[in-house]
């Protein structure tokens, strides 16, 4: 009949500028297709024409972990470590990070480090941070600003009383440490070597000196990190929707939350292509269970065509006079219908023309 079933090799994809539509040049073995086998011109199998959204996507290998590793250093005059938040635990606002000589150092939220003892008359961003934390904990009666007033000191005294501390109205690095949010304890000390004071892991009974690492922490929420070639960075912009497949097969939705600004060569000596770091945050982080540094896959949703008709790619026919068509099966008969092609994605192709409608059956190989 002079018509051939298309091979499945997709050799070239050309994006039509501005339309987000991909037209694909399809080539393959031009051999007669065994799609008419019952003597009535009917295909061996059919598939429905469907209407809906069609989205292309790319798949990347990623790693499940936590974001933002940093050190918590000892403050105050130093002493003996009598308690440490255990690795794997999450420490939130006003909870203990560690204890020195039985006295707790607690976490407060903020980007400025706790570098001095705050008292009435002090001014600065660290004052505002402290006041924001006191207000978040329910202490009132002062203005949240950059000035440590007598009212601020009174709120600090109430906080001290709640923790069975001497009510001085002053507060320093021997009592609190700042971090941007809740933290997850990765390990004690700086994470390598042994002993205290000069770095390495620490344990209760070790001596804590001012400025020495006590804990290594990360952000508390699970995230996924991966790299994409710099040339493909447009496929992973901030806000891009993704589906993450965990090691146990669970699929969770998320979005790209951070994109690196600097491209660097990978560690693979066989692939020195400059790549950019991408971070994905989950819509529901609590569901992202799994061991740190475990491998995951990330499907990034690219261009989406809304409310279009599509058929399986293997339903396409190469027509004898050029162009493409599908074999529509209706009322026990088959006819060839010329179609215009749009996006290829998810094993399907967008089609239009020929009076096609959702629910029609088109021929496919068995």
C-alpha cells in the first residue's frame, strides 16, 4: 500500500521559537510494516487518542541530604563539656545545643553570630535578633528594634527565670548561639581527627575552649542536590517543579529552591563539563525519609502543552507523499488520517488535524 510504519529512532528535535512546541524528524527502517494481518485492513492493536496536558521532562541523578553544613563553636570562658546534642537530633529555638560545666547553651535563630554579652544600652543587629527570638518565645513588653533597653533586660530576666538561671538581665555567648533556623546535628566537633581544642571529634569530658568547634550541624530539612551542565541550566530554574524518586520507590513532589551561580568542572576525569549545583526542596519534607547521601532520581518538568490531543509515538505512520498520519479505527474499518505533530514527551506525541477527537482509536503495533 506504499505506506510504512515509522521506526522509533528520533534523530532530531527542533524547537519552534516562542511556541514551546517540538517538531521531530522521524526516521527509521523503511520496510513494509506488518500492521494489516486479518484481511480486513485492521491493525493488530489500538490505543486511544487522549486529551490532556503533555510535559517533557529530564531525569537527573541526585543525592538526598541536608543543606548548609556549619560549625557551632564554644562560647564563654570555656570549661568541661558535660552534655552534647546527639548526632542525628534536631535542635530548635530555645533548645539545648551543649552544656559546659552543667550550664546549657541554647539555640536562637539569626544570621549574626553571638559575639558579645548584650546589656542595656547596646545597639546592633544582634540586639534585634535576640529581641525577635524573645518575642517568638512569648516574652513581651519591649520594642523589637536594634536597641537593648531596660524593657529588653526585663524580658531577658523572665527568660532566665524560666531556665532557672541567675536573673542578670544580660545575655552572652555562654548562654545562647545563633543559627539561621533549626539545625540537625551531623557530628560532634569538626568531624575529623580526635580530641578537643584544635578540632576533630569531641565528647563529654573534653575541655571546651572559646572558639573551638563543639558541633557540626546542617539545616534540619531534607533536600536533594544534583548538578546539571551549565548549558542546560535553563531546565532547572528556581521554582521548576520536580518529582523525586526515593530509594524505596516513593515519588515526592518538590521544586528547585536554589541554583548555583558558578559553574565548576565535575570530579569525573572523563567528564570535565562545567556544571551548576541545583538544590531541590520537598513540598512535604517530613515524607522524605532515607539515609543521608542516598541516591535519588529527579524528574524536572520542562515545557508543558495544556489540553492537547496526543497518541503513542508508535501510532505514527509515514505517508507515501510525505508527512505523517495515524490509522483511525472506527465502525470496524480503518482509514489513514494526516496529522500535524507537536511536542514529543512521555512516549506520546501531540497531534492535530483530520477531525481527531479524544476517545478515537488509532492503530499501533501488537
